C-alpha cells in the first residue's frame, strides 16, 4: 500500500478540481485494503472518503482532514499498474476487485467469450464506483449482470464487518443501490454472471462496444475534464407529468425516444443554459447535462452553475432535479 501525505486531489480526479487530502492510501488489492484499515484504526481517523477513478465526484478546494481510500490501478504519477484482480471463477462468472477498471473487465469478458457488458463501452469507472452507482448507458445497467458484491461495513475506528450481498439484496435502482445509500459500506469486490457466446457473437459485441466509444467521442465533450452527466434524468412518473404540464410538446420525445424519462440534457439546453459559464466552468454546448472544466475551474464555479440550473428548473417545473454527481462540499 502506498501512503501519500498532503495529496492534491485535483491531480487524480477526472474534473481536475479538488483540494489537498491529509492522507491518501492507494489500494490496488485486498491486502492494501487490510493495511489501510489498520492505518485508520491506529491513527483513529474520523473521516474516510473512498474514491475510484474520480469520474463522478466534485470535491471542494478546501483541505480534507481525513483519509482518502483511493481504489485505483492508476498511479499518482502518470502510469498504471497491471491488472491482476480480475478472475474467471466459473464458466460464466467473473470476479473483480473494486479498484479494477470496468473497461478491463469488459475486455476480459470478451477474451473469455462472455457477453453482457458491451453497453458500457467508453464508460469511465472502477468496479467499486460502477456497482455503487449502478452505472448504465445505451439501455444497459451493471445491475443486469451483478451476481454478488463483497462489502466491508467500516466503523470510524477502522474495524469492519465483511458481508457478501446477493444482487437481490443490493436494492438496485436507477443510478442507485443500497451501497450508495449506506455511507459506511465499501465495495471490495464483485462477481458478474455473463452469457457464454460464440466467437461470432463476441465479434458483434466488440463492434457494439466500439460503436459506443465512437458515439461518446462524437457527441459528448470528451475534450474537457468533466464528471459525465451532472443530473439524473427525470424518471418518476409524477415528475415527468409536471414537465409535460409545462412543455406539452415533449410528450412524443418522452414516449418514443426517452423510454418514459425526461432527458436532462434536453431540458438544460431548452432552459437556455448551453454555453453558460462561470469562471472556468461552463455548460457544454455539445451535451448540456455536462458541465465542463474548460479553464482551471474552481469548485465554486461548477457548484454555482449547478445551483443556477436547479433554481431555474424549480421556477419552471416546481420541483428540483436530482444530481447524479457526488458533491463533497
Ligand atoms: C466522460 C464521462 C462519461 C460518463 N458516462 C456515464 C454513463 O454513461 N453512465 C453512467 O452511469 N455514468 C457515467 N459517468 C459517471 C461515472 O463514469 C460513473 O459514475 C462511475 O461509476 C464512477 O466510478 P468511479 O470509479 O470514477 O467513482 P468515483 O467518481 O471515484 O466515486 C463515485 C462515488 O463512489 C464512491 N466510491 C468509489 N469507490 C468506492 C468503493 N470501492 N466503495 C464504496 N464507495 C466507492 C465515492 O466515494 C463516490 O461517492 C461518466 C463520467 C464521465 C467523466
């Protein structure tokens, strides 16, 4: 386990925003996690923050007076560690450690003639982050192939209880899970049940995977640091109804294009925010649910834009949209 003191988080977070952490412990494998929990016990650490790739989190510029558990196969200096925590444990079941990249899991599944993850092409995530937030894209969701998840319930003193939760116990919902709602649960590893497939079908799945990467590169602002979608799409029937009461003309899009949800990218654009900037942050003109860091943005730049969008949204529809990004303010 590597220990870094006074570590500048903006160096490793996708957003390139975030202040220093008192201690950052680098976790690449289970033994590192045990050492990290020993460290927390000895130091009587009160604040713990797990991090994966940092692709869905906005952290303030202040000093974080606690321990960051950095689940990652990347290094603090550019580079990365060879993946070793992804294993085939049955004909169609793969086990992966929390720090592993989702993309490495997909490639590993293809190599073993297994299907079921191709929808996630181009989605930046660790296994831990993906399971916690039930990532999804292009009609797929990680919940669709999770078999079980090993979690540690960690107390402030570094003591922990190990639990193995079956998929049915994880209460997966749209970008949601039991883990996300329970502040003390760390994802340690997960098993994924996939479908065995012919070489031909695997080749087709690789094309789908590649197609999604190309779609993202073309339609999403990949040229700037971001956290992906800032807000969740609106899925509650009653809330979609409130939007339709004001904008009746989107009924067709809701029913025929957005699978009965309301697209936040569309709404933010129509509320007039595309290109809206504060300091070094702005709402992307390519995809309005992305707020990009185009010029050394501060936490407050992004946060102020989020607040402005929430206010205008509330004035228009009478309820607040739900942020997808994790905000540590
Ligand atoms: C360009 C871009 C495109 C994106 N596209 C999509 C998309 O299509 N669909 C989608 O769903 N998301 C998308 N996202 C968001 C992001 O990819 C996912 O939310 C991803 O799962 C975050 O994983 P991470 O490892 O980066 O987690 P982080 O951002 O590091 O952390 C996210 C949250 O998980 C917690 N966490 C991390 N690891 C653990 C662990 N081991 N145990 C417990 N808690 C943990 C953190 O404390 C934090 O609260 C996109 C992001 C970007 C930047």
